[in-house]
């Protein structure tokens, strides 16, 4: 009996060893699978974080580029505004203002083709234009009135009934000229 019990005990021990070995192998497989899943999740998380960081970096770069363009544009606008401001100041102090005003009046009268006109003029130029009219009999005959206007300089020539007018003010001429000269100014400055 002892031998039977020994055989049974050996058999139980062998079965137990087999069960333990199988359990250890399954445990190793589960541990390996868990390691692979962890590595996979870790790689996915690293990729997600890297992608988020790259996206954020691209957003920050784009924002900085836009801000730089805005600042550059603001600086260019400031320079151009300064140039236009200086141009306006120089128009206020033209040395041959009388000659220019006479030319603008004649041009306006000619363009209207009217026999009688009113002239709107900067308050600072009324005396100059009145002197022009007094010195030129042709102008004296055509001009029926001078009216002060809040303009930088130049004149507005209007027919007798006020239906047609020619705006030969410095502001209007400058506004007409700016679209043509701003690209040239931009090329020279920037």
C-alpha cells in the first residue's frame, strides 16, 4: 500500500508541478501581454502628446507670424501717414501758391464751360484769390462770388446755379494721386 500511496503521491506531485508550470506559463503570457499593452498605450500617449505639442507650436508660430505682419503693416501705415501729413503741411506753404491757385481756377472754369462761377476757397487764400480776380479782367468778369470753405487749399469752382462743380482742392487732388503714388512710395521705402 505504501507503494500505491507513493505512486499516487508521485502522481499528485507531478500533476501539481504540471499545474504550477502551466500557471506560471499563463502568468508569464499575461504579464507579457500586459507589458505590450502598457508599451502600446505609452507609445500612443507619447504620440498624442507629441501631436498636441506640434499642433500648439504651429498655432503659436502662426499667431506670431500674423502679429509680426500686423506690426509691420502698422509701421508701414504709420510711415505713409507721416509722409502724407508732411505733404499736406508742404501744400499749406507753397511758395508759388498764387500761380497754382490761378491755374486751378482757370482749369475749373474751363472744365465747367460756364460764363459765371462761384469759387469756394480756403479762408487763408481769399485775399490771394481776390487779388488774382482784381488783376485779371477775364476772371473778374466770370467770378460772381468767393466763399470761404474749410479746405487745405486749392479751389472749388461751381456754376452760377450750383448744379455743376469742379473740385480742384489740394485734398481732392492728393486723394486722386495717392492710389497711383502709394505703390511707388511702398517700393522705395519697403
